[in-house]
C-alpha cells in the first residue's frame, strides 16, 4: 500500500512545478493558488520531517473548497488538485 509519504516523494517534482505554474497561470483569477503553493511547501517539509500532516491537509481542504476545480482552469490546475486530493486521502487512510 502506498503511503502519503511515498506518494509525495514520488510526485514531489511534479507537484512543486505545478503549484508554482498555477500561480503564474491562474493567480490573477484564482488568488487562492498562492496559498495552495505555500501550503504545499509546508506539507512537503512536514512529510520530510515525519510530522503529522492532518493540519496541512485541513488547510488545503479549506483553501481549495475540498479540491473543487473551477470551470476556467487548465489541465495542470486540475492535475494539481487531483494529486493533492489523492495525497489527502492516503493521509486519511493511514
């Protein structure tokens, strides 16, 4: 079974790139992506430090409205939210 730590480690390069990319592409219309970027950086730090991730994912759920994808976004935005939601589910099932 894949753990949230394994999942984040496997997808870190992509999530790091994507969370940065969506700030450039969608930040003007969706300013919450700046918070998502910061929250992902904190999440990655927490994973690497073996800290509890519950608070990180609670913040992400609040910021993203439970990973709701707006109608006017690109596939990278969608993929970012899907990957974060998957990591959240893995954390919840741990």
